């Protein structure tokens, strides 16, 4: 196996595992547990406005669609931007106050998924991707892959938070009485 083939196999493994992991979260929002209504209640409870159902559908669709696109290596920088945006929002709304480690509910997992997505988008999806089949990957520009995946993903995530995140006021501390 030539070095480019080995790199392409490594990228394939990263894309499939990361992409399908993200897609599974979207699938679960649509079809698991509380489905969209339960996810909508969860989003509303954390302070996503104006409508939790809209956020539930958008998050589930982005996870499912972006995850599958990333796994098959199609429009890889855009799929990666979707993953980054999701992880920015999840990391900020759900995990930031719990520290780094995922075992304590921290943002470690969000960071890893976003970093893998940006890394693959910067390198390119490799020979075993639909971007390659479509002729996109051989002409791939790493600077564009980095700018789209990281830049667009961060701007989308921060923009969504600025426009829609209104966390509930903390409960007053009654001093244990």
C-alpha cells in the first residue's frame, strides 16, 4: 500500500467513525427516547429560544445529515462546519460549566469531534470519498478546508448562541434554610 493509500485509509476510518457517531445523535433525536418533542423540551429547558422544536429539528438534521456527509466524504468542509457548529453550541450550553473531562459531563468529547472534523477537512477526505469520485478532492485547497470547517462552524455556532440562547436565571441560594 502506497503512502497516499495509507493516508486515505486513515482518513476513511476517521471520517466513518466520527461521522456515524455524530449521525447517531441526530438519529436518536428523531427516533429514540423522547424523539423531537422530548428534544424540544430539553432545548427549551436549557434556554434555546424562540422555539425548542425548531432547534430540535435543526440539531437533529444537522447531526444526521452532516454526520452522513462527513462519513462518506461528500462536501467534507461543509459537513465538518456543521459538526463544529454543533459542538460549539453543545460545548457552551451543556458542558462548559462541568469542566474538561467527559466523565464529569465536560466538553472533552465536543472538542475531540470538532478537532477531528477540522483536521480531516483541512487535509482533505482522501481517495476513498465521494469528494474524490466527484473530482473535488484532487483539487482540494487545505486553506479553504480549514477556513470553511473551522471558520464557518465557529461563526455558525456562536451566531446561533448569540441569537437564540437565553439561559434561565439561576435559582437563588436560600442559604440551606
